[in-house]
């Protein structure tokens, strides 16, 4: 008879994970993604046994996002065992794939892409001001900087860069940088 605890654990696992079916791939420990704690998996989708080996992307999943790994008893045509991986639903997965293009179209791959219309980032090298040189406190510093502990953000919109500065008095200033 099924117990409450096992049913609850199964329901919790189902609600917080997604199942990924595939073959775990061997990779050397010096691979850059492996050094970051990522595990490569080649997803498998098949309806007949053995599962055919096809060109599929490689998924890199962080080891901490893997909740369980269960052998299915099925194999690929190369003899690799297929597993079901329970992966945290909010995990970020890196997809490594290749695409075939014509040689004549490959020059377009190197063309510069347009910048996104709206970029928000912390202002580079934004030093926090002191009270004496802050413009809001009578200082004559031409560059606005946020008070310590406040936001100092640069916003680029359609090629124009603005500075969003929040002071400790909760005043927000939105000016050209």
C-alpha cells in the first residue's frame, strides 16, 4: 500500500521538477562548462527500441539542478543507456547546437547585429559621492553619483544614454550622462 509520505514526495517532485530523457555524456574535467559544475546530456526522443542516434543538441545542466537520475532500461542503437533526469523547473539550461548554413550565407553570421533598443546596467566605474561633493548638497561636481547605498544606473535607449541616480532622500534624477 502506498504511504502518505511517498505520495507527498512524489507529488512534490512532480511539481518542482521537469523530466529530461537522455544520455549522459562523458566530458573531461578541464572543459570550461564542466569546471562551472555543468553536466552534458544529449536528449533522446524515441518511440521504438533501440532508440536511433540522431543529431540532437547537447544540453548542459548545472549539477545542483539535477534532483535525480533514473535508468530507463532502454538503450540507443549505439548501446548507450537512456536515463530520466529530474531537473529543477527553474534551472537554466545551456543549449549547445550546430546549424548548417550555405558557405555563401556564412558571411551574414559575422555581420554586426543592431543593439537592443533598451539596455539597463549599473554605471561602469561609478564611484559613490561623498556628502561634500554631492550636487544635491551644494557641491559643484559636474557628474551625478548616487549616495552610498543608493542606485546608480545607466540606461541606453535607442543609442542615447541616460543616468538614473537615486539619492538617500529618495529623489530620482534622470539626466543625460
